[in-house]
C-alpha cells in the first residue's frame, strides 16, 4: 500500500507527464490551453479528468448547488446530445443528480475506463490514450457550443 505522500507524488507525476504530452496541442481556437485545468468560462461547469487505483473517467460535470440550475444545464446539454456524440465518436453515460466522491450532488456526462491504475506507470500510456482524444474532442465541441451556455455565466 502507498503512503499519502507516495499517492500524492504518483498522481502529481502522472498529471505532469500528461500535461507535458498534451501541451503542444493547441485548442480548437488555435490558442495555448491548460488542458488539465480546462476552463469552460461557465461557473459550476467543468471538463474533469480523474484517475485512481481502479479506473479513470473524463466528464462534463455540473456542480451548481441549486439542483434546478443543474437540471437546466443538463437539459441544455441534452439539446446537444447528437452533436456531442458526433464530436466524441462514442456514447457517454448521462447522469442527472448523482453523488460525487465527496457525497455532493452533481450531474455528469462521462466516459469511464475500467481496469487501469494511476499508480502503475505501465498503465499511464493507456490513461493518456484515453484522456487525450476525449479532452480534445470536448474542446472542439465547446468551441462551437459555448455561446449557447451564456445564460449560465
């Protein structure tokens, strides 16, 4: 088992490696971007990448405390479901009002990769191959759709 310090160091090392790998990739708008801490420009709406000892996921996450606002955001994404699927080239899981790892109610559109561990360096290439095309596709989608979410800014 790893100590808290080792866990922190391994996670930091992975995300640094991923950041270095993807940093040459410009955004859909041709600008340099922080892919790991992707900014949507909409409060309570983020593109999130997460990995732990068993799996990884990438998600569009709506975290507004007002459940009604979460529903409105989720419904807005539902209007774009066909477009999102075209950009991502795969179906994702759509979850309205689920508990996150801290017990907080969120709504999430996500894709999960099972059987990988951020703590095994031999899994890092699979994790990078999972995250990279999906975060780029989300950025391309967001470049086209973000103005439809101006009401939530």
